[in-house]
C-alpha cells in the first residue's frame, strides 16, 4: 500500500510540476494584468469619488455619459486619423530602409547600425529632441525650411509634428524586422528573376514583398496597436493641443483620470478603447489569409 501511495504522489507531483514553474509568471500576470483589468471593469460600472474609491454601483451610467460626450468622439476621430496616416508611413520607411541595407554582396554593417540607432533612444528623450528641433524660433526644422512655422500652434502642423517624431522613433524597429525578413528570401528566386529579365521594381513587387508578407503583417499589427496607444509624444510635445486637436484616446483617458479625477469615466473609456483595439486586431487577422503568403 505504501509503495502504491508513493507512486500516486509521484504522479501528482509530476502533473503539478509544470504549473509550479509557471507560478511566478501567473503571479506577475495576475498582479499587473488581470487584477488591473478586473478593477477597471468594476470601476467602469461604479460611481467613483476623486480618491479612486468605489462609492456605489452605477450600471452603464459611465458608458452612457461617455458616448454622449463630444470630447470622446473627437479623440476617437483623432486617433483613427493619426493611425491611418502613421502606420502606412512606418511600414513604407521600414521597407525602404530594409531594401537599402539588404545588399548581400557588400558589407552594409555601418549603414544598418545608423538605421537602427533610433531603437536606442527612449520615446521621452526622442520626443524632447524633436520638440527642440521643431522650436518655432531656434529650431533646426524651421531653419532648414526657411519659414517661421508654429508647429505646436497649428492643428495640422501639430499632428504632423507628432507623426514625424513617431516615424523616426519606430524606424529602427521596423527596419530590423524588415531586414530579417529580407535575409530569409531565397537567392534562387532572385536568380530566376534575373534570368527572366525582370527589373528591380518588378522583383520587389512580385518576389520580395510576397516573401516578407508575414513580417509585414506582424509589423502592421504591432504598429497599429502602438499608434492607437500613443501617449508620450502627445504628453510632452503638444499636451493634446491646440484646441484638443491632438488629444488621442490614450491621452484623453489620462486627462480624465489623473487631471479631472473622473476615475469611473476614465475606466469606461479604457474598456471601450480595449474593445476597439480588439475589433481592429480581429479584422486584421481575418484579412491575413488573403494577403499573407507563407513559404
């Protein structure tokens, strides 16, 4: 009986062992992901005082207030416009830099290092650097253009300033991924292309881009999520101005929670924000089957 009990204990231990190794990960996810998510859902359905304490259950009142607020729809439109302008530019820059550095016959290590440099700079530092460059009186950008443009004082220029800054900050990451995808394209395909007499642009269109389409799809998803979650550049460069023209959803949530102390309202915004990102990601993964080719 004792030997059978020992065998049973050993089987139980073997079954529990993998979960014990995963326990630290589950603990971290529970503390920093699942608990905040549950807490946000609860607060979105409650009346919350300025100290962040739940007073009473409020049902869908916060969501009703949210969908009737003009500021919410304004930040919603601003976020979509920003993402629609930014994501294609990020992919275009990443592909362009990758093609420029993908020379298999010549050593391009210095060029690759230069292209990847923005990855070593934090978003906060990068935003401050570009803010000084866009300074209307002493900035480098206006000196090169030769016009005294008030970048942070005009709605279109303010959005353009953030887009340029973000494109530069994300260029290194996009370049690295695109370059790794280009390195995996078989040389035989390029040889066949040359034998068929295809030009460079034809080769890129019909061979290179289809071969790296899984990488481009990954970057499309990542860049879209990052574009919707942009906060640092807006906070440091424009503070949502002028006139709320650059107040994207993430910054609007920050203002509602930490400036106005409307915790329940901000929680409702966060839930809606999460659902929007989820829907966009589902649509992108549905479209993956039509536009992505796996070797």
